[in-house]
C-alpha cells in the first residue's frame, strides 16, 4: 500500500514539474515568429542606414538611392505591419 502511495505521489510531482513542457506548440511558435520578425526589422533598418551612408560617401548616385530607399522603406513598413499583427496575435 505504501509503495502505491509513493508511486502516485511521484506521478503527481512529475506531472506538475513537466507542465511547462507540455504547453501548446502555438504559443512557442508565436514568440519565435515575433523574434524572427524583430530580427528582420533590425536588418532592414541597417540596410536603410547603409544606403544613406553610401549616398553620403558617393558610392551610390542620388537616383539609385531614391529607388533603393523607396524599396527598402516599403519592405520595412510591411515588416512592421507583420510584427504588429504577430504581437497582437500573441497577446490574444
């Protein structure tokens, strides 16, 4: 009888301790998704700064910079929108 009681207690403790590991996968994926979007945002902002530096140092013509800057900023806006949506989804 004591052995059965000890086994039941061990099973309950094991279940309690492993509870964080048994959370739904979607919660972990959302956090990873947000993290990857934040990293992509940071990379895009660096690309914009690099293009501005290239313009100032003369490595990039003004017309080329204008086209590149417009494309990079449009991509940054899309990333920011996706990041906002992912954060909202994570909160829900």
